[in-house]
C-alpha cells in the first residue's frame, strides 16, 4: 500500500492554520474476499498507523462495513455513520482504498461525492491515486463517474430494446410460484428460434390440488381468512416466504395473492411494473407508462379459464363492496413497529386507532384456536403502563434524567457498538484463516487415521464458531442501522432533557422510539423491553 496521502492542499492548510486536519478512513470488506491484502485486520491496522503517523492530521476514526455489498448504501451502517459525521463538520478528509470500496452503484457514488463536496470534505482513493483536492484528479473522477453512468444507461436501454422484441414473441421468463417447479433433465430448457433460452416449469400435483381447492372455495363465497384457517387445520405447508422457507401459516393475503395470478391459467402478463430510474433501479406499478403484454398458454395451466374468470369477478365485487368504507385519516401510532408477539415473533397490528387503540398479533387474531400462536390482545394504555414501570426500573424514579441523558449520548457516539463490531470482524477473519488451514491439512490425510478425525472435529468446531460470530455481527449491524434511524430524534430528546424538567409525557409519547427498540409481549402481564443501547428489561410474568 502507498503512503502518498498528503495532498498539496493539506500542506497549505497546515502552513496557514494551526488546526490539524481531521482525517478518517473507510473500509468495506466483502465476505468473498479471503486474500491477505484485503482482510479487515490488515486494512484497519494499516489505516490506523497512517492516521496516527502523520503529524499534520488528527485521527477522526476508521469506519468499516463487513460482508455488506457496496451497491446499496442504506444498509451500510459504518458508511452512513461516517457520512453523518461529515455533515456534522467532524471530518475534513477521508482515505479509501479504492473507488469500488466506497460504492459500486453509480448514483450513490455521485451523490456521495456531491455531499462530501458540499461539506468541504476531500477524499483520496489510494488504488486509483485520485484526490478530490486536486483539480486534475477531480476532473478524472467526474469523468469516470459520467462514463459509468452512461454505461449503466446504455445497458438499461439495450435491455429495454431487447425486451420490446422478445415480449410480443412470448419470450418471457418462467417463475416458480406455489404449484410449480423447474423441470430437470432433458426438458429443463426450451430454446426459441431467436436463440432465447427459457427454463421450463412443471406442475407440482399436491400443490396444484390446493390451488384448485382455493379457487373453488372463493367462487363458492368463502372468505379468504376462512380458507386459510381450513388449510392450517389440515397442516398444509404454506407458500415459500423466502427461498426454501415454508415456516409459518397460511394467511388471507396468501389466498388473495394466489387467486389474482394469471399464471395459474397458463398466461403471463409482462411489465406489471416499470423501472422509472435506470440508476436507482426504482420500480413502480405500470399505469400506462409502458406497454403490457399478455401471453396466452405460455405454460401448463392449473386452473381452467372459466373458473379463473369467475374468481376474478368475485375479486372485483369484493373490491367494490369494500372500497367506500376506508375513509378518514389514519392516526399516527407511537408504538407502530415496536410491539412484537412473544409467541410467534410477528409485529403487532392495531385496531380502534381513534378510540381505544388495541394491539394484537395478526396470526392469533386470524387463526383463533387453529394456530399455535397464542399472542394476546392488549390495549395501548396497558402497554404504555408497563413501559413506564420498566423505564423507572431501569433508570430510577428521581435521577432518571441524568442517567437517560448519559445513555443516549453513549448510543449517539456508538463507541460500544463499534468496539463490538471490530472485535467480531477480527474474530471472523481469524477463524476463516483457521478453517482454510484445517481444510488444506484434512485434504492430505488418510480418512481412516485418528489425526483425520481430530482435525475434522476441530474444523467443525471452528465452522460453528464462524457461523455464530457472523450471526452476532449481523445482529450488531442491524442494531447499528436501528440506532442510525432515529439519530436526529435522540439529539432532540437530549436537548429537551438538558433544558426541560417535565419530560415524562414526551418520553412516553413522541420520543418513545428514541429510547426503545422493541416491546415483546409474552402475555398481557409479561413484557420484555429492549432499549436503544441493547439493554433488556423484563417486567411482569
């Protein structure tokens, strides 16, 4: 790694000003990078040494993200924390190994450069030897970004043109949804006359029978939730929520999603959504912005067309009958997103928003005695009452303002989170090296030997440690994202605590999300409160 980090503008600043440059470094390490030069601990040690060695600088910290893609910045807690400190005027300069470490999404990259420029923060990319304080380097960087953006737009236009040719010809991809699976063997693909390669699908008999049952029940006038209850009573596995995940239960939403899909009659409607921004890849519902293509008899049908049309008529009738009953404005709920079911883990919903708000688990409410979920409905007043008890148990009755203020400031600095993340990142990297070493040793040993068995046992132990450490790191990264979410709200609360005496009504009102991550309801008398610093208070039971 090069040590040419001090630009001409840095020297000018140190000559004309007594203040040292506050310089930070940014590291992003992908999980698929196992070479020594890219490892987290090597980069961190290098940048820390560089920051501390230069007498013209004062270190503003090393910010890092581990195992997170660079294409979307919203989930990069370390990056977002660094950018926030730049906007707060706490960083003057950033060191980064390469442009790809900062961002791989052109739109995000350009926005980041604009933000840094507006904040008066320069950035140096070591690999490309580009420094935004230098006019030539800044021009090159702008040109590279422009070329990358043009390439992205060109690719988008080429795909759009290709789709306009393929869609009318029926050359559209198959999707695996409930009732279908990809074919295997000789019938795995179909190649069209134009050379388009399409994966074929086939019907899953047992799932197709459930699909037909659902359509028949709907046309006979049965409610979606009642159909779901019946399937759960028969222990029928629900559709996949994620790839390979069939946990949980059938819901009314699952029924609605199935009966509206034209794919069950063998058709495919293309371009239900359109991409409105080629750089951010944002998609919206296609309301006439682009042509749609309905391909008939594209793949094997599960439902005959007459039954499908009858069900669509029922759907239309249901939509018309419910369309006029949803007037009025929705009252903002201070507990939205905070209350979780202690039985199944789902977020609670609320009813009676403008009268007596009552929170309930959607599974327990929907499936009554059929589901194993026994989450209890609780009024908002009861929940707030237990939160108050937990608050005073945690922060005390009299000196709570001082302790709460110190806790909030500690969360805002995020020192503990950064230390935990750093320890885990180093542990993961060390474990990965150990695993690689053990795997190479095992490969050259006789499987019947005792040494082979010992090494395999150690390898299994190290892999287990590796998995646990990555899971813990993911939890901390999620916590860090949560902490960043209400950063401004906590700053406002700190100011209120320092200048106002009667803050309790505000604490359990608009500032509730500034101090709490979640409230888990085990029962109507048993609650687990998780505070913003990760501390847990259990009350009742």
